[in-house]
C-alpha cells in the first residue's frame, strides 16, 4: 500500500500535470481561458505549495490537510458555478465578459483579433465531451475524497 508521503507526492504530481496541461492548452494551443478558468487555477497553486510543505515536513499536519480541503471546496464551488454558466443555469457576470489587461482601444482591438475575448459560457476545448470546468469539478471531488481518506486513516 502507498505510504502517506507517496500519496502526497502523487497528488502533487497530478496538480503539476493539471496546471501544465491548462497552460499548454492556453499558450501552445492558443485556446484562451476565460476569467473563471483562471480563477480555478489559484487553488491548484496553493494546494501545490501546501503539498510541498507536507511532503518535506516530518510529521502529519492535519491542519494543512484541512486547509487543502478548504481550497478544494472553493474550487468545487468555482467549477460548479462555471458549469452552471456553460449550461445557461446561471447568467454571466460582467467579470466573465472582461478579459486580461485592457488599458486602451488598441489593447481591446488586439484581444478581439487574437480571439482572446470570450465569455465564461463559451466552451472552446473539451475532453470526452466534457468542458475543462466539468473535469475540474470531478477531479476536485475525487481529491476531496482522497484527502478525507487520508484524514480518516492517518494516525493522530
């Protein structure tokens, strides 16, 4: 069976692969990410840092794991909201229509020309018919179950 540290290393690797994948999709494949997609990356960065701390520490720190669970719950909420916008359950906010740094008309024109202005409802990339927000929602539910399992089975 995998040890606690090995499970954390595997989770860190998965987090890094997810972040690498979304940046590859955005910057190599030129499929622009909406603002909600970018917000959903923040918990992954925080969780990655927390995992590095847990991996390098000598003892199990359940408070850090609870902090990771809190980040997962935030990400589940963001992805749920994003899925709702994609499915026309929720309406888009003004933040969904805004994009990047627009300081003048030239910046706005450049973003239109490069197809970077997109709403949160526009699904421009999917895997197996599921948007990245849907996949993010599912992954975070799985991660939540894994961390709950760690807390339940780890010694006090």
